[in-house]
């Protein structure tokens, strides 16, 4: 288990896993007043927390399935990425794809955060790539139905 520093200026509890095997921790809105999100509207919602990730890790900010399904409210740039060198407040870019107004109150669980390892790469510029079965087949090239 990786230990990560967190600074909170919020009255909300720290993000936590809701079940034993959950991958994501819920992020909560930190707002002095309710935030109204009208259909089609997007807003940055503060969480009141900052984190210090170790090099080689990122925090992925994702939609919560419940409010996405029930209300059409999603993280617009999902997954949003928090880099290891960012020390500012984590803010969540939400959009209302639903048909009704959606109100966000202080303490509402608005997104989930997954901490993940990642690789840093160096490019190896070549004139030709190795061959694969798929080759250059792009969008839809493998079809919709099972070939069997």
C-alpha cells in the first residue's frame, strides 16, 4: 500500500474507499453555497484537497456511475489527470448531460479518484513499425459482430 501526502482545507472527510475492493475513492464538493448545474452547463467544482503524488503515479478523476446514470452528470474530461508535480487544489470539471437542473451541495460525492502507476517513455524514431495482424485498420476495422 502506497502512502500519499494530502492537505485538506475542507470540513469534509478525506477521500476514502467505500468498499473493501473499490479502485476509486469518492471526492466531495467543497463549496460554501450550493452549485446549480443546468442542462448542458459545465463547472469546475472544488474539493478543498491537494495531494503530493510520488513520481510515476497519477490520480485519475472519473465520473461516479450513480449520478451519471440517474442525472446525466459526468466528469467532462474523464478521466482527468492529476500529475505528480501538481500541488494545487483538485477541482472536478462536471457537465450536466441530463434534462434537469442538478444541484451540488457541500459534501456531495461528485467524482471518484483512482491512483495509478504510469510509465514515462522515450521515443525511438524509426522509418517503419513492426507488422501486426490488425495493421493500420482503424475505427470499426474489427467489425461489430463476433466472426465465429
